[in-house]
């Protein structure tokens, strides 16, 4: 049967009540909320705010799904957590938005016929999770704050949906269970290849989720009806009797103008999907992005027909079983970790002091000067690599990865810097795959990047879907043969992954925390901000608690004048020039350049004792001048 009788009251729903309801028949949920609200109220900075500004529109969406036959509706609170609302200046309205979401859903239920359950919708933490590394205690509190607001206003259960990270989903369950005994449905989102974000297959995910105190597990979003069915089958096989929930998208979206549009999947297509899902034993069925009340109505009718004609259900089960067995894809064994293969990495591993020179890409379209100067740098054999800045201070220059490819074609080892400011995760991965395969780039320095407000285009905005820690994770995944979403690639990279380290940071505790996180994510080596005295490094080591577990390359900058040193010390983020160095340059007067190079030579001497290598920063882009330091 489609749903079983349950007389709702004001008392909190018990887990046993929910389990009896699922045991007696399939529970039909609603469909998309965001795309429906877009049609009613147009684009919004966040649809959770509509609970306060256009409550009637949210009510109409709920009512349309209830009229279509849904008996489980989700509150309009998917993104109503502190981290998602903070960039919009709405972090202080978490409780308000969640309370209003429940209130509107309850009003819709009161206007409906039959029994209806209200699920408090909780989504993942969004881009904030990638932009900075969050402590688990903070993640826990963010989820707890939202869940508490939802329960306080009267939801019947919680629906955790569209989670791509298993650890976040586990944290959300733990946050709920720290105060609540309401039922919980826990859903991950899967790729077309049938893997979760971390590469886990549905049966692996099911075993982990089944060990939690949840009442149903499932899959939603990202993929359409036919792609989600094999996942439902695998979840059911490994869930040890735990009910399964599936809520697919209408299909693949496309961008039209300034909006994302989903395909007009036919209601008949979703009716077929509902019959197949029911045959697999799915107990909670609904829709996600792009689905409409018409899709829900078609699913409701299909399930009623199956209940009325058992022979049809048997035929669907037999057909689906044969097709899914024949279409089961062979799993690709996880790639084993391997050592990077770059010449730079071999030097670092063998304990040979590596020397690099930092360059800025040209502002225009010609590389002739770069080729000429770099040629003179490397021909004497004292320079091992060239590291290439990427949009320093957010100023436009030729792409560092492309410049690196041009130099690699000439036999020059490169370390291009890659920032997360200018591309989203898709673009970053595409660029990296091209850099590895086409350009022969073998080393990458992962950085977050200076904000656009520093540069020539302050009116633009940065992407920053992830920060440098997330970029290290992206690189590590590519090295294992999968993309960020866990999809298998037709091969794998083997980048040597570098990260930035600022031993003289204003907030050294945070710098150390992030440095450790980068190492944990898979960094192979680090490059420091320019240092001018050995004490700067030794003070960092004392705070860090000993030598870092990865090789470190120190930045050395031969200063050209006292004026330059003062400007750098006061205006450039991350650079700290000790007073003794400033005084030495000031005392040198017209001989400040010679004094600056003498300071740099001393730095190079102690660097050979304390570091795995050094990168030299040429004064005013006169690259050949750094050769004076190597004589």
C-alpha cells in the first residue's frame, strides 16, 4: 500500500512509530523545492530566506505536493545552517529561518487531507567546508544548532540529504543524537559511476551508515532515475534490513541565461521509475532537483497500481533483476600509493639541496624574454627548477600552467603555482589533467591565492570553492586516478604536491594547524615565504615542535634597497623583515644593493644546513642577477 494510517498528534514522533509506518507500505515524499520556488518568486540570494519574505510561495509548493499524493514533505531549510548563511550576512537568522520553515510545513499539513509527516531537511555545509578546514567540534555545533531549531518547532523526523562527505553525514547524525530521539533518514549523493564523493561504493557506504542510529539510508540528487536504481539495489543488499530511500533528480541540468534548468522528464518516466524502485524494496520514494508535483502524482498512481495488481509487481521485479545484473560494472581496484616521479622530488628525497628561481609570467603575449633569461639561468647547471607565480596580488598575467608547459617543452623543470581563486573545482581538475598529460608538468604548488580586491580588477569576485588544503586533496585524488567526485579517471597523475608555509605568520597557531592539514591531505613538500634570518625559522620550529615531516624549500629574496625593504615589510602580506636587516640596509646607503645580496648569501648558507632547498626571488625580475648568489 502507498502509506499506512497514522494519526498525527502534537507529541514527538517515536522511532517505533516511523518503523511501523515504513513496514506497512511505501512512503511517498515530495519533490524539488528550490526550482519550484524559482518559478514562483524568481531568483533569490538563498531560498531559505523566502520562508520570511514569501511564506505563501513556500506554502503553495508544499500544498501542491500534498495534493499530488505526497505524504512526507520536507521543510524549506536545506541550506539554513550558519556556515551557508554567513556569506550572505544571515548567520544570525538560523533559528528564525528553520522555525519559519517548520511553521509553513505544518500549516500546509493542516490544510491537507490524510496523514502527513514533516521531515526537517538538513543539507551539507557547502563551500565553507572546502574553503577552510573546520574542526569537527565546529561541524558538530553547526548541525546541532539547525537540528535543534527544527525539532523545537515540531518536525516529525530529520532528513539528511545530498551529503557528499561521509564524515560530515556521520557528524550530522551525531549532532542530532546528542539531544534528539526523532527518526533520521541519512542520504548520500552518488556519481554516475555509482560511487560517493570519497570513492566508496553503495554497499560500503551502507555498512557504515547502518552502524549509526538512523532509521533509513538512501541516495538523492546528482543523478537521474535510471542511474539511481542500481545504487538503491546495492544499498538494499548491504543495509541489513534497514529501509532504503531514493530521491533522484529529474535529469542533468543545463544553464539558460542566469539560471539552471532541469530537463522536462515526463511523468510517465517517473512512473516507470517508481515501479522499479518499489520492486527493489525501496520504502521511501521522492524526487530531488527539477522534479515537480506532476512527477510525484505519477509515482503515486504507479504505486497504487502495483498494490492493486500483484502480477505487475512480479513482472517488474523479474525484468529489473535481469537488467541490473547484466549491467553491473566491474569495479576498479583502488590505486596503490606511489612515489612522485619528478626530478625535483628525486633531489629532495636523495638529500641534494635543490635550487629554484621564481619568475612572474609575462603580462603580454610574448615568452621570448622569459625563454632567453631562463635559458641563461639553467645553462650553468646550478638551477634545478623554475617556480612560476600565478596572479600574484591578483594581477593579470599569462597562466602559470601554460608558461610551465612551454618551459617543460624546452627541458626546464618547473613548479607552477596554482590558485583556487580563479577556477571552480571542475576547472581546476581540467587544467591539472591537461598540465600533466599535454604539458608534462610534474610539480604543483597549491595556494589559495590573493583576493581580487588586491589587484587590477577589484570589482571582480574570487571563486574559492576550495582553499589550498582542498586543492591538495584534489591533487591527491587525481594521483589516485579519481576526480573530486570520486569518479574513476582513465588513468592517473603523479604530481609532486607542494604547499605554501609562512613561518612568520601573525597567527602562527592557525598557520601550523593549516600546515599539518596540508600534510595530512597529501602534500609532499613546502615552500616558505621569504625569510631573512635563521632565527625566523628556528622560532617556527620551536612552536611547531621539531622538524616538519616533509622537505621544506626556503624563500630567499636579495633586497635591492632600504626603501624596498620598508615597503615590503609594511605593505605585502606575509613578509616580515627583521629590524636588524632593515638597519643594515639603511646603514649601507648607496651600497644597499650589495648589502641586500650579502644578506641573501648568508641566508643561503644557513639554508643549506636547515632546509632541503631554496628558491631565489630575482630583484625587479632581473633573473640573471640571482646567479651572483650561486657563484
